[in-house]
C-alpha cells in the first residue's frame, strides 16, 4: 500500500504544479496540500504524535473523487482538450 500512496502523492503534486502554473494558484496549492495526506512519513508522524490517522478507505474515496473531478470536468482537462483540438 505504501507504493500506491507514493504514487498518489506524486500524482497530486504533479496536478498541483500544473494547476499552479496553467490554471490558478488556489487549486494548485490545494492539490499540493492534499498530496501531503498520501505521504507515508507524514501519516506515520500523525499516528505516532497525535494518535490520529486517516483511514485508507477514506483516502481512496477522496483520491477517486478529486481525480474524477480534475480529469473529468476540471479546468486542467479542458485546457488539455483545447490543446489537442488545435
């Protein structure tokens, strides 16, 4: 599961950088902050220090919904589709 979390972390960082430069800084920062949820060292830190951890099922549901919203109907996908039509 840790490899998958690193993949989601990297995916949300990439989406954050793309949104930051191509769309608007606010969603870009949101994606970068969201990516921290999937970073395993941060998860271990929260569990050790705060006795709190976000369940994996909730992380997967949030990842699915955010990716669907971004790649399905988001501004970034519309920009990529416009580039492909040219």
